[in-house]
């Protein structure tokens, strides 16, 4: 939550237990992203630090360094993403970094060359498509990165993207990418590199969507949240 730490719901007892800076080791109460480590524990990101949380022992561990002692580069973390290689992607207003995970420890992963501008963009989302290409939504458009070829493409309003603030990126059954922005919802075909844009007149909740508010269910249904509700 924003300004409220994070909460754990016990699905058996229906009780909710909340962790915040006054009753735990959390250094602040702004928690924007939670992803699994892979061993039953969870990565918890605040605006100023990274923690590992063990639901069984209810213990929080602060992570400040890589396994070799190098300080973590990411600080103001608003996004965590775990890819199919179990690497941990961290994003926020200070850019993007990627780490390998091994035995609950982190080490820098040189996935994207440091020279590429996405490292310094305000990153809102990361999505790994079925073909292995990573799509990175930022406040400066969306980037598509082909790791195998080492090629990155950048799409903005110059390519008919409706707005350069891209909040969420999801993939449909046909491999098309759906992107929520500050000016509607856009459907992108990676094969033709063309966008089809939708606005309020098409039935959207609003033209303005929101951060961290997007989800694709196992049945393929997609949800995008904005300032006036949810579009599905």
C-alpha cells in the first residue's frame, strides 16, 4: 500500500496482519511491489530499500548489497519483476537494473547494455512476452528489447503511440500487446509495428489509466485500472 506498509491475509482464518515501520524492520510505509524469490520468501520493495520477507517466520531482512559486497544500485524502487530466468528486474524513477538470483542472494546481470537510455528512464512496468522479448513501459514511451539479438526499439507518440506515459503492458492470445497510457488504451502488433488506439468513446473507464493497475488472468481476461474504475 501507499503509506500503509504491506498486509498479509490468512485465507483460512480471514485475519489480516499488517507490517509497517512501527511494528517491523520496514524503514518506511510506501510498499509498491512484491514478488516471489522462489524459495517461499518474497521480495518487498519500498521507495528507499529492498527487503526479503519470510511468511513462515514473519521476519524481514534488509538487502543493501550484492553477494560480492557491491551496494545495490536501485534505491527508489516502485517496480519488481521476476522473469522466466528468475532474474529480478527493479525499476522506478531512477531507472532500471537487473539482478541474478542465487540462494537468495543478488548479483548484477548485464541483460541490457548500460549505454542504452532505458537504464535512466522512469520505469513503470516490465513484461516478458512469450517470444522472449522484454517490453518496458516508461514515462518516455515503450521499449522493446530482444535479448538474443541485443536489439532495442523505442516507440513513442511519433510512432502513433497515444501517449508517452505507458503504465502497463500485457500480451493477448495472438501475441498483440495492450498498453495502458495517459491517453487511452493501445493495442500494438509487434509484427507490423502498428498501434490501434482506444479512447473513452470506445467504452474505456477514462482516457487516463494508473500505475501498477493491470492484470491478465489465466483465462486470458485483461484488466486495466484508471482514475474512473476498471476497463476489461
